[in-house]
């Protein structure tokens, strides 16, 4: 599908070839992944508690049964790591609101060609739309600023589910004539010269959505921009949300595992924190995504290059870098190393992450899609043998920004959950269960943060947000 500015999608238009990568259409789901996806929360909780006797069974079941108030569609990127004593675990690198993933997982069941698109729409979006009170009269829309393949898939499934037309509308921040606006807290779309109100919208707007859409609207937006500000697209608040969640769950034996994170760091302070971590670290612009604004630092030259960039924002986060034996960051909890892929015939191991997408509805949380991504170049034992840019062997994101500002995908680095690629990851059923629990807890933490940012009258608490995220440049961007 081309990136059309606006088109009307009608029932019966879903064509699998338009909403899945070609190689996904020809792939067979790995039996173990299918088995996991069909397990159900009760058996998952039972297995997790059996492996983690320190965890409260009631807390685990409550976590999986959580009906999120705001963050109903999320995904986490996780690394499989080990430490100096060989203890293996999965850690959350970041959590994304309105994440991609549908086009990257083979069909669980051949007869269900709409796959996870249908699951998310039926179990999370439609209940929100049907039970939300005070919705304005109007249309149903899918608004997007990237990934038209998945955005159009959601629109086609929604049209089938509702039995009527759905508007697919682009919402780019630099559009000369915007087709989406919010007036008196109601989202509207521009149709044939007329601003038409929208009662419900599925949002695939991921690039600084807060500069076009307010945190909360009368229109039912899935997910509201509030979620992005609370941590879904804001790594600064996500780190704080994880910390608050872990404090509350300590007595129940549950915790979100993530790299050590230093937040509210000014540009001048960055070198001090990098030195504190042994000269090896990850620096992030907290409000970027799709692999943008992430800098892996493994030598003074990479740090100097970062310091020379005009980043626009005033605050950053510095995280411990997960590398290889001998050159990972020295964090408070010790050093972590990438497990990576199973060695290929040349003995090469690649850094790979796991993207886990979940939904939340009246029945609790549920897995939606899983895929993995590997880095461009193999992991090296000694940094001196590595590529000029450490990002090439540590960065896994597939999104690439073209010179004209549009997006492309390096899908050759995509690892499917099929019978071929899944085995290369070296993970099993218990790893998938662990990844699911970590993702659900990360989404829950951000949902809790979002709830704290809303007044009893349903308004955004901008003063509290300012105290939690004191970056004046970001604050000026937020649409009120």
C-alpha cells in the first residue's frame, strides 16, 4: 500500500499480502510459539510461579488479569542476557505505545488470516469504543505517520468488525495541510474540504504525537497520547515508572528488569556518567523512537561525536550498555552480556532482541505478536576488532529514515517466529513466558504513571508532569 493521505476503507478489503511481509506469508509458525500463544494466562501464571517461588501467585495472576485503564496496546523490546556468574535473564530495553509487529509474525492458524490485527481490535479496541461514555458523534478512523502496511491492516479489520467504512488518514507533523486536528477536545479529519468529527480512532502516530494531539480527548483514542508522555514514547518517564512499580512489587517478588538508568541528565553531565560506567554506556534522547536518538558509546570518539550534535532537547538518559565479555558497562548490579543468536557456521554470534506485543481488555492481558531482530554485524570479543560504529553490532531496530524524512525497513534482519529463524534465537517456552510477564509489568508500570497524570476531573496534570520531566523543550511541544 502507498502512503496515501486519506482513503476510505470498506468491509471486505482485507488482503493478507498487503499487511504482512512477503516472507511472513510463506512461513510456518514454530510449534513452540503456537503452543505458547494458545496457553492462556492461567497456565502461564502456574508455570511462572513454579519457576519463581519467590513470586506471589496472587500478584502474578493480578498482573496478567489487569485491564489497563489507558495503555491497552503496548510492546516491549527485550534482550536475553547473562551475567558474570552465568545467570540468564531477559531485560526490558524499552516499552513502546502503539507498536509494530503484526506484519512480522506468521499466522498462528491458517484459517485466521487477519491474525493479530483481529485479536487486538476485537479484544481491546472495540470494548474501549463501546463502553467509553460521552463519545462525540462521528466517524471511525485509523491515523498514522509511519508503517502504512499495519495501519491499513487495522483499518480493513475495523471496517469488517464494524460493518461500515473506516477512514485511513495520515497525520504527519510536517504536513503542509494537516488532515487531522483537535478542536474542543474532539479529534476531526479533513474530508473533501470539511472537518468531520471522529468518535473513535486507532492511533499509529508515533513520532512526537504530543505536538499534534493533546494527551486526552473526548474522542476515544487507542492509545491516548497521555500513554506516550507517561512512558510509552518517553524513556525518561518510563524509567521512573519502572522504579515506582518495582518499589511497590518488591514484597510480592516481582520486578521489571532493565539496565541501570540515570535520568534527568544534562548534556554537560553526560561524560561524567559515561565515565562512571567505565567509559561504555548508552545515551538516549528520551523522546525519540524507531532506533533514532540512541547512541552506543564504546570509545572516546563516539562520545565526542555525540557531544557535537545539536539534539534540541535539554535532558537525556544514560544507561548501562550490554555488550560482550570484557566490555559491558560496570553497573550497580554488575556486568551483563548478550547471549545473542546461536553461532552460525562461521562461528559468528549476533545481538538480537525480542519484540513482544500485548493487548489489554476486559479479559485481562493477552499476547498479540512476537518477532526478533538482529544487528547488522556480528558481536566481537574485543572492541578493537569491531566495526567503526559500535551501533552496527549493538543496534537492532529495523527502521531507517530516508533523506526525504520518510521511513524504510531493513527487513533482511528480521527474525521470524518460524521453524527456521526461531531456532537461531536459542530461546524456549520459559523464555517466552518470562518475556510476556516482563512486557505486561512494563506496560502496567506506564499505565499506572498515566493514571497519576490525570486529575479526578479527567484533565492532564501538566504541573506534575513538569516536575517529573523537567525539560522545557518537551513541555513547549505538548499540545494543550
